[in-house]
């Protein structure tokens, strides 16, 4: 069976703007920056793949490539067999995306109205969008929050972003730091939700700095440092229990970062 997600020898180089544009375009580098170099991974149906690494490792670049927001310089990304460059529309129909610091919510609408809007944009009928929005608000414990989104806490907005990504029932979820704004209780609830999604046959790519959460829920773990894969295996490959596995993963990242300094 074809994996839900295939990342095949992907590289991404950010080219600086031409010299004549540099006075009007802010750029952090005057030379090409190699953000990813030969990255390969896959996620099967019903699998949660954890993506870890230090800030600037290339995780968000990889997520944007998978989500069709960027194009690779080299290699291919396939979602259920559809190439992100050749068939981006088909890819977008198959994934739910939550980016770190997501700003995709309308603050002057309620949570219900936000979800109904995104459901309609995804092609649901009005009645389907209303039913699905109500169902997700209950699932994510937001059903009693009958107020405009600008009055939501950071954690509530994070949960609403998850609900928005689930509106069209996508088979692949791409999550970039989805628990960053959640308290420990809400984070545990989110992990149970992700496990439930996998149990339903969905694939989940989870980028997360909380290594204890990663080793506790992910089927496989991919560690990226300086744009390259430095570890690809299971939590069991790292330790006999979640605590030792998380510590071993932290030590591995520290060694790899030190080796590239």
C-alpha cells in the first residue's frame, strides 16, 4: 500500500533577491541558504511521525513544502501519490494544516462561525459545515465558549486551529507545534486526540519541541539538525520507557547540534 506521505530526497535552497532589489527587500542573508539537504521520510496510514530538531533546523520549511506553500529545489513530495508540484490542489484537499503561530482565525467571528466558514471553503454544504463545526467544538471542549475569537485565550485559539484543520476530515494532518500554547492538561488531551486520529486511519506529522510528548505518542521519530536527518527510528530504539527515550533523544540532539557548531 502506498504511504500517505512520501518525502523523497528533498532539498530546499533559499536564494537571496537580486542585488537591485536588496535595498527594498529585507533579507537575513546575502548568499544562498541551504535549509534542507537530502531529507527523506514517510508516514503510513494510522501512523504518527514525530518531527524534532532545534530552532532553525528546517522543520517548518519541510512542513511548508509538504503543504504546497513552498516548492523544493530538489526531490519530490507525494501525498497519497499526488505530487505537491504537479497536483497541488489534490494535495491540499487531503491535508489539514496547523502552522506554528497560526493567524488564520477571524477574530471578529465566533468559533462556530469560523469553522462554518472554513467548512464552506472546503466544499461542505451549509448544513454539513454546521454539523461538523458543532461536533468539533464539543470534541475540543470549546462548545460552551460562545464569544468572539478575539476574546479567546492562546490555548483556546490553538484548539480552534486544530478544529479548523479537521473540518474537511482530511486523511493527513500536518501539525507544527500544535501544543505550544496549551497547558499540561490540555496538551495531554491533544495527544489523546492525535492518537484517536491515527486510530481512525489518519496519518499525522507532528513537529514538537516537547520530547516527552513525541516519544509518548509517535510511531516513529525523525530528528533534523542543520537541514539533514540525524535520526529516524522509534522511541523503543532510544530507550525502554518514555523517560529514558526522551532523555536519549535530547542527548542525541545536543550532540548533533554541537557537531555542527
